[in-house]
C-alpha cells in the first residue's frame, strides 16, 4: 500500500478538558488533518498518559485494503509458520 500521507510530526498547541470531559481539537490541527464537524475519531490510550486520535475513515480505508489482500496475507503467514513434526 502506497503511503501518500506526510510523516511529519506536528505540535498544534494545547487543549483543556472541559467540565463534561470534552476536548477541543485546535483549529490548526483540524485544518491540517482536514477534520470537519461530524467526523468520527477513534481514541486510543498508549501507556498510562498518552491519548491518540485518528480518523475513523482512515482506519476503515486501511481495513478495507487488508480485507482485499487477506488471501495473500494468509498465504504469506502459512509459509512463515514452522513445519509441524
């Protein structure tokens, strides 16, 4: 799969958790990531103190790609498995 996204890392500022646990994504980040009202984000926890957001649409696209390649992936995995005695 060709990676067309930039691998640049960005710092977009800070965000504060509100009374209801809501966080506002900084405008610069929304623009750079082309986020718009109604977009779904997946929220992942990494370790005890890191939260990562990713667009659901991006993950769905990747999953669709994997699904299309599943037969090939299974064949590769089978070739790499140790032979049973």
